[in-house]
C-alpha cells in the first residue's frame, strides 16, 4: 500500500532540488493502468503533449493550470478532473503535486 501524502512530499522535495523544478514517480503500473505523482515548483511546466486514451488529474497540493487549445483550466488541491482528449500542458501556479491516473491502452471489443 502506497502513501500518497508521503510520495507527494518526497516528489516536492526532489522537484525543489532539481534544476528543472520537477520530479515524477510512477508508483503503480498494472497492465495499461499507470498512476504517477508529479511535482512542480512554482512557474515550472510540463510542455504540451498528447493525451493518453483515458486519464484524470487530481491536485494533491498547490495550484496548477491545465493548458489546452479549447481553454485553460485552473485547479486547486482537492480537485480532480479528466485530462482532455487533445494536446495539453501543465503549469504550476505555486509549488504543487498532482496524481496522474492514465490508461495507456483501451481494448475495443467487437460484438
């Protein structure tokens, strides 16, 4: 059993010590399911990237801005929402830690 509070705290410490102001730890990998805690220092960002087939973002600490063509979305600690099915990025409005839950493959059934 993993402790999200402890993982987030450790990732924030690592991000603060990093020249790039970010750190990530994949702590659950089960088939197509991935859960990763990502920490960013204020002003740091994850550049625009493609979305997985299905994903959500939960803010564990701080404030972030999910940037996307269809309109940016600010999120605060305690909020959770879907990752858009379009290219997007993430900017830390203050030191933050988020939980990214992603499904990397969706199997289609015929029938």
